[in-house]
C-alpha cells in the first residue's frame, strides 16, 4: 500500500503549542521558540491553500516542541480536529504487526526463520518463504489487492482468511524467489497478522492490545475496521478523498461497496491500526527503552537487510531505514488508505520525532516531511517552484528503463507523477525547470529530465545518491 510527500502566515497568539513537562519550572518555558514558529508557519500555509488537514506532533529528546491540529474531523458536522483525535494509520500499522512477531519470538512461539507454511498451511505452494522474509519484504509473493480485484466478490468484505483461500485456489506465481529481491508487500504483512493469531491463539487486535498497547498506556490505539465491524468511536477523524465527478470531498463509501477500500476493509496486518499523535509519541519513547525489546531486537528492527546480490533493502521490521550525514540514522514509515495519510519518523541518532496524521487525501494534499526536518535541524526551508503546465505536460509519457521495462510519467491535476502501479503513484515536486524530487521520499530520490538541442525531452535520470542509484530511462512516446 503503500509507500508518499513541502511556509508563511502571521502566527496567532492562540497557537496551541505544547512543550509538555511535569515540572513547574518547565511549564513557564512554553513560549514559542523559533522552530515552533517556523513549523506553524509551514503547516498553516499548507492548510490555508487546502494542502493540509490533520494533526502534527514534533518532539526533540522526547519533549514536544510543536503540537497542533488543522481542519475538520467531520465535514458534515464541522467537528474540528484536536490533539487527541484518532486517525487510521494505514501502512504505519506495519511496525506494530512486526512488533507482535518480535514479542512472539521472545516468548518462544515462533522463529524468524520458520517457514510460513508452519502456521499458514494454505500457502503450501509457497514453501521456502520465512517469517523474516515477510518482515523485510523479501518474500516474493504477489499483491493481494490485484488478486482480489480479479477473484473476489466485491460486494462482500474480505478477511485475511478469504485472501489466503484465494492464494490456495488460484496459486499465482511468485514474483521472485525468497531474498532474491526487495518488493514492498502488503501481502506479507497480511500473512504476518494471521501468523500472530495462530501462534498466539488470540485475535490480532486483542493480541496487540495485551502485548503492546496496554503495556505502553496507548489508550487510544486499537485495530478498527469501520465497515467490517462498525462502532461509535469518540473523537474519530473521517477519511476523505476527492471525487472528480462530484467535484467535492467524499467519504470513500460514497463510491460504492465495490470500491477496493470498502471490500478490503476486513484485512488486518498491513493496515487498520488506529491511533493519535500522543499515543504514537509513547510508542516512539518505548522503542528507546527495554520494556518491549532489548538491544538485539532493536538492532534487527532498525537495520536494513541485504538481498542475495548484496543490495541493501533499506527496510527493517516495519520501518524504512536511512543513514545520512546530516540527520544520522532515520527510521520512518508512511501510509495512505481510504482518505488517510500518515507518517512517522524517528531520527534515532539525534532523538527527534515527527508524527503527521492527515484525514484528507486530495490532489492538493502535501506531506511536508523534508521542510519539517529542515526546520528541526536549523536549515533554510526549501520552497517548491511553480512550473507552467505546458512544461509539466512535456515531461509526461512512457520511458524505457535499462531493464527493458516501461515506466510512465503522468500529468494529472497540474502535477507530475511517477506511476509505480495501477493503484500507486509518487508525486514529483519541481525544484528547478528540469529537476524534481519524489515528494516525501527518504532517502531522497530525484528525477532530472534531459532535453535535446531543440528542447525535446529525450530521457530522464533518476538518482538516489545515498544508495548509489543513478539510472536513465529513454523517452519512447
């Protein structure tokens, strides 16, 4: 599901800035500092232009330096978001699924090297894939969303068992052999949730509640499938998307029961955990301590693994992993599903935390990760430039990569996107006339379009400097 995501307004004195501390002398130090003011400027400007609707929490050394909510939780009632509002986390859920596996391993109920068929015999045709392959996205299983699109009655809500039965019946081919490549896999984390249930004897949500959420006093964090098992949850943020036909924000349910976010609402493991920024900060703090994990666990969770050809995956157990000269070791994850966009970042070496939860997934929506980070490190904010739509359109088209596979650059809603799959595309944000960066991606990825002598686009060059990536793709149409 995925993996998405960039300042000027007079700061109102009523800004809800929180530098929470238990001691009286620190309470008097709540006056906004320069970072706080810049952060509010950044997010307020995005809110004013309709590019941000959500809650933000930023901490340094575990102390909140900025905490504020912008916009509405419910468009129909005009109920506002606040610091305690609960959002669906989408793929940020994966780190909790991974932690559930870590706890079961510590309890001796499974091994990371166990074959998945030990717990999921329905997948006997995929023998050889280990639990650790699923944790690291190196298992090679095909995407369950594409499979269900072709093989599921879309007027029923599917569960994990339903998807496993589709795999058992259809037997789709693996994408590659275990540990041969890295490929982000929602399927893998669906299976991990099933393994948690079968190894523990508990329902997925109850196990996480008992082993993670309650021990960490995360009272507003839980598994919730609003269409599969609807219930009233106080202070809950509805997720909104944009309808081109209706020309307005809508709940995904308005599209119909056969919309994929509706009929896949029964799936857990790759998503469906709900929380708020305050609980996620408790989670962040616990990961520095030994209540849930020890140093050996921490090393596995926050370390990239290598595939058979010695390529780094930049992925640990439910976390993207990056190491940079400026920011040190960074663990992060984003998520997007059913109108929700989520992001959590832990700058481990410098103990800085970024938590961003949004409940609008619109063409205008932005996740200003890069500039948030730049403010935290006292760097100048980068302002994206605006390019004429004719320039952007000239870059759109099909390109042939060196592996002889096509890649599409699409122009939609006056923006450029790299089309990764039918359901997933990455926005390209211009920083010059020909150079773009992938919005919100860490480590940073840039696309530069190369023109010939008559200013026609010949190819693009994609660079991810920290990972040694430097490749070109030629324009074909």
